[in-house]
C-alpha cells in the first residue's frame, strides 16, 4: 500500500551574489561574483520555466541582497505566484553576529520582502548556511514568522522548535566531571520546523567552492537523483515506512539547479515522483499549515506574534 498522503516541494534559496559575500569565501573574487550573477540572471528564469512546465508552486527564500540586485527576476518569481520567505540579507552566518545585528537584518529584510510582496509578510524563514543562533527562534516568533526551514532533528516529519537547547562543550584543560552532562532541552514553542536536510540539497555535491574543503562540484547529477529517489522510496514503501504520511522538502539553488544538467535531472525526478499515488507538490507554507492542523503546540507555548489559529 502506498503512503496515504505525501507533501513534497522545492525550497529555492536565491543565494546568488549574497552567498559569496556571506558564506562561500568569494567576496574578493570577480569570478565568483560573476557566478552569483549567473544564478540571478540565468538560473532563476530557468527554474521559473521548469516550475511552469509542471504547474507547481514552490517556496523561494530570498536574501535582501538578491531582492535588490535582481529586482526584475525576483518580481517574476512573485508574479508567478510562488511563496516568498526570508533568508538573511547577505547570507550572513547568524552564529557569527551579535543579537543586535541579527535583529537589524531581520527587521530590514522582513520589511523589504513585505513591501515587495504587496504588503503580504513572509511567514517562513531559512537561516543562511542552515546555522541557527541561540536567539534565532525567539527572534522569528517576535516577528510573527510561523515556520522555519533550518533545523535537522527529523527528516520527513515537521515538528515544533524549542526555544534554546543547552549543552556542555568539552574542555580538556578542566576536570572531566565539568563536561559529563547531558543536553538540556529548551521549551517547545509554536514555531513549526520544516526540516532541512543536507542530503536533499543540490549545492554541496554539485557546486564547486574554492574555500570549502568538502566542496565537490562535479558529482554526477544522476547520483544525486538516485539518492533522492532512494530516500523517497524508503519513506513511501510499505516495507520500510514508519509513518503513513510524510513531507519531502527539497532545497535547491539557481546557482546549481539553473545548470542544464541539473535541470534535466530535476525533470526526471519530478516525473518519477509523479508516478506515485497520493503525492502533492506544495509550498512549504502548506506543509506547516497541515502540520498545525494535526498537531497542536504544548499548552503555554510561545506563539508567533499576531498568530491566529484558523
């Protein structure tokens, strides 16, 4: 028997030039900056064409820098009816910034995206490089953000984020008793987590980054395709299935998935997925909405500012 209900969707991170400024170590390389321009001016239109071909709506997480650098391309995303979410300004690493810096960036990009989207505020966020600071959950809740797509505590089920787990790092200069302590869980909140997954991300295996020691860039796209198919099959197959319903959020980048060989891989994967029953291509906002309808937050959980449960 097939799974009863599967929600699958693409989250498109428009890293472009911002990625080289904030994370990839290419801020001093005209060549790397040019690769960022390719993402915005070539990769984005190609992905929009792909999604139109298969009549699917997706979620685009747009750094403020990408929004302001590629206004026409980002307007095409908006006008095609895709969901728009937060992704920092210059792809800054949240754990490298002060609380004030994090808040300033969130305030600025939230305002930018809301005005750009005709007054409709973003309800989803992806932390650049999937690095979430200890203050990150509270900052998003205070801003009214309803879901995040950066956590990795599950792979095919949404869950509610805790405000701040704490753990003890090892200090080899101190007595062992000082670090032999378990992780302490924080308080569950009303922020939905649509889990992130490095294995369902196009960038690590298929984009060369000079400063990254584990950068590949030339992995055969058919190998990535098979990895995604195997993962999907494990969740879907009656022999292995742990839950009768699951989500399958995929992260792609116009920097990578705008390349011809990856576009062809995505077409093959989409068409393969569509041979399965009970599978629905949706935006990540829909994944979060359906999770909330099935699972309520714990009593007293801090909820997104202004949130009203429909």
